[in-house]
C-alpha cells in the first residue's frame, strides 16, 4: 500500500537531520527506495544515492535531507548550554522554543527567554541576539549536563510537531526540505521509461553550502540534473505579492535564476522545454527568480564540465522558522511535473 504525501511529510518532518548528521532521514529514505526496487548506496558524506533502470539517459533528481540547526559550544557552570547557529537562522525565532539535543539519547531542551517584565525599555525593542541566549535542559550544573552526554559539537534541532491548517495547508518544521524528500519518494513509486536510468538522491549539507549535491552529482554524472527544494511564497501581509509573486497552491515553480544569478541560471531552451512539458500535461506551474536563496541546483550546474540543470520549487511560507507552511496540492503537482519530465527527457534535444 502506498503512503499519502501528507503522511510521508508528517513522518519526515518529525524526524531529525541536523546538517552534517542526516542519518535518521537517510535511513527512512533508503528503506522507501529499496521497497520501490531501487539499488541504494550511501556515500562518504552521507548522501543517499538510489538507482533504478538501465536506460541510456541518466537523470538525477536531488532533494536535500538536512535542516537548519544549532550546535553546543559550551556549558556554563550552572548547566546552561551556549550554542552556535548552523544554517540561516534569524535570531528573532529563537527565544522560548522547544529544541531537541542530539546526545546519545535525545534530550528535550528549551531556549530560555527573559520575561518582558524584567526587560528595560530598550531591551524590549531590540532583537535578542543568539549569543545572549542559552538552552535549558533542567541540569543544575555543568557536570550534570555532561553526565547526560552534552558536550561541544552536540547538535540541536527544533522540536515542533506537524499539524494541519485550513484547506490543504499543513505546518511543521523542516519542510525545507522534507517537502522535496516526499516528492522523491512519490517519484520512486512511478514507472521509469526504458531509455532512462533514474537516480534519486537525498543530499546532505545543503544548508551550509550545497556540499552533498556537489559530490553526488560528480559521482552520478547525469545527463540531466534536477534539484527539488522549497521556494519563497508571497501573499502574506509582510511579503506582498508585488515583491514575491509566488502563490501557495498554484503549483511548483520553475526556478529560472537563483541567488541573483550568482547561482543557477537555467538556459532559455531548458526553461521553455519544462514549461512545454507542464502545459502539455496540464500541470499548474509558476516562474521564480530568487535574489538571495540558492538550492542544490546552483552547485550541480558547475559540476565536472557543467551539467544540464533545473531547479523546481515547492512554494512555502515562513521558511527557516520552526513552523513552515505549504499546500499539499503543490506536493502532488510537483510529483506530477517530475514524472512528466523524466518521461519526456529522452526526447529533449
Ligand atoms: Zn533552507
């Protein structure tokens, strides 16, 4: 029996894969790929590389498995834990939230926050910088925290749970990029054309510099590389559609330019081809240009002597918060578009 996109996203969102230690999500992906008949291997960095089919055209679809996180830097003598940020975290989201510390056993902690009653007027107005924050696990001393396995380097992830909102909106942590991982798993369930060898790759260390995409694309050397990731959706009071014209529920994006052109720039020919495939298969889609963000595609495009590379985005609100929001219909439309691209690619010239 196949699992729905929603249930896959629920499970994947609540797993933990801090950047650099993605094993929990990797094992989940590996199990599903094997069930779908893929040959799977894990490389030195931890990328999951799943392969199926024997056709002449090699297509690689990548989605990163890691999530933004933090890491323990020191423990105060009273047992409070100081931390560094790993990945793009805005300090304003940190105070008062629940986190998971990845000691041998997972430990629940909270990031402490000074009650506003005790703040001076200028403190209330100012952003609380992360250097002043700390994690509280209930330990009363440094020794007590160490006894529970806390030491510098132990990673920390957010602990929010998956939930459903109105309509087909859902909320949870790490939809960046478990949403892309769900699409990989849905794609694994479909038939592969006989002239294609399909590589589905769960990549590591995207959030700190697109590392896994580089090494895995080098190993696979595909004829066509596609990165799946979330992309910035607009339409909230703070992000008007004039600034970000991408809507949740209006289909995947063809992400033409990343990081203001310092990252991926898709060729006109490839963009037109993908648009044509979407239209022919009646799949809703949008076009995206991102000023700052980059995905695995920005790395894959300059692997070896350069790879034909596309970036497909799943619109999301509140990216890099503990509560990211997407529309489930976008997941299914993204999976449909990917299936169509895999089917049509042998005819791309
Ligand atoms: Zn991200």
